[in-house]
């Protein structure tokens, strides 16, 4: 039987790298527009990506597979909750970060 662990780790590494690139692009969009929804989107994508990566913690760190899967699923679920919030928010006004009081 073929040992699939290296292939699973490679797939997780590619998912982690590409997911972090997408999250970084979301964060850059937030920095350009100052929209809180884009900040939430970047946070959500980061959580989802790390939740997926935590699923491989059993192979990399020797953590029990059930624990790694459970923690990874919880982090991913929290990321999706934040993602739903980011997509359904009606607040498309700038967050006010870095603005002086009274500046319009």
C-alpha cells in the first residue's frame, strides 16, 4: 500500500500557502479601503486556512488525530462564522482607523 502521508502534507501545505495569499489580499484590500467587512473577511479566511492546517497537526506534531481534527474543525467553523458576518454585514462605511476626530 502506498504511504499517503507525504501527499496529504503536500496538499495541506499548498492549501495553507494559497489560503494565506488570499487572506493577505483581503487584508490589503481592507488597508486600501478601510472597510470593516474586508477586515473581517481577511480574519475569516485566515481562521479557515489555519483550521484546515490544524487537521494535519497529528501527522506533523504527533498530536492525537481526533484532537487535531476536532480543534481544526472548531477553528474552521469559527472562521466560517466570521466569514458569514463579513459577507452579510451592511456596514460598508470606513472603520475610522487612523482618522483624526472631525476629519471628513
